[in-house]
């Protein structure tokens, strides 16, 4: 199954206003994607609409956010249960640096309904870090029933390697890379044997599906309750564990 676990919507201030959940799913389906995650910066407010529309487009949904730790390391926090995701969303917003967003300078942060109508706008600037360190975020997400995948570890900004110099151990379900095998500054990156994925990190419509990956799982295995039901998190984690390792 073709998967992409890193996509931003119009909720992310650096994302295109054209990227409503509906538009993301529409373009993902056109690119042959079968499993997609919606991962805006430090917020999941567009995930409920993403969940409602996903079946229409034949996409199996995963929910979450791209959280920024206190060290400004970006990590994907992923959930298969929407209620758990939204509970973590509320927690994350409560520990977000309380700096007001200025849409004219830093971009709009809007969440929408199923018809792309704006329902509201987030007050605090979502790019700012959470008051949660890299050595705590994995366990915290797991408390809510989710998993963590450190984002773009081979990128020289907002990654483990840019902020810490190396990939560090943790309860990571996988590591996201820009490319496999990952290279940084002309040298192979030590990924400590974690499973590796790539993802689009889509911020604009043309980015959807640009870096998808194969997940060794069938829809029937992933959705034991049938189409339209919740993804089995344990099955999902085992499938990620079969990805190539560094």
C-alpha cells in the first residue's frame, strides 16, 4: 500500500490556503495513495474533517501533527483514533509558546469544514515550540495511544541532526528521511537501526505524493473492522517495523 504520513493543510501558517483536507485527499487519491496522515504544525484541528472525507476518496486516514519540541526538533505524532488525537491536540496547544499569530506577516492558520468554508483561526503562532523536550515527547504521545516518528532527520533544519548533531535513541516507531539511504553533509547518517520512511512534507498542492513509500500491509489487515473503521495501531506499528533499516 502506498503511504504518505506527512502532509500540511491550510491550518499550517507555511501551508497553502488551497490545501483543505478535501483537496489533500483528492490529490492523494489521484496520485495512488491509499494511506495518508494529516500533520499540521502543532495542531490537529483539520483532522475531524479529514476523517469524515477520507472514505469518499478511498484513503485510509491517520491523524496527528508535526510537533516541535522545546529544542525545535520536528516530530510526527500519529494516532489511529481520532478522539485520542484531538485530546493530544488540546494538550499540545496548552503547552505551545503563547505568541500571537499575525496572519499578514506569518500566514493564515485556518481550519475548515467539509466544503472548505473557514470555521475558525488559531490564535497562537503554530510554528513555535511546545514546552516538551525530545526525551519526553515519545512517552507523552504514547500516553495518548499514539506513536512518534522524528521528521526529516537528514535535513539541516528543525531535525534531530540539525539541533543535536546526531540521531538519538527513543521510542520511535520509525525515522522519516528525505531520501533513503539518508546522507547529511556528504556522509551516511547513523540511524541506529530504526525503520526508515520517506514522506512528502507537503505544503502546496503540487507536493502531495511527491515522496510516498510502500507499506507492507493490506487494507484488510490494517482495518480489521472493515472499511471506514479505525486503523489497528498494533498492526500499523508492525508494518512500519518491516520498513528498511539504516
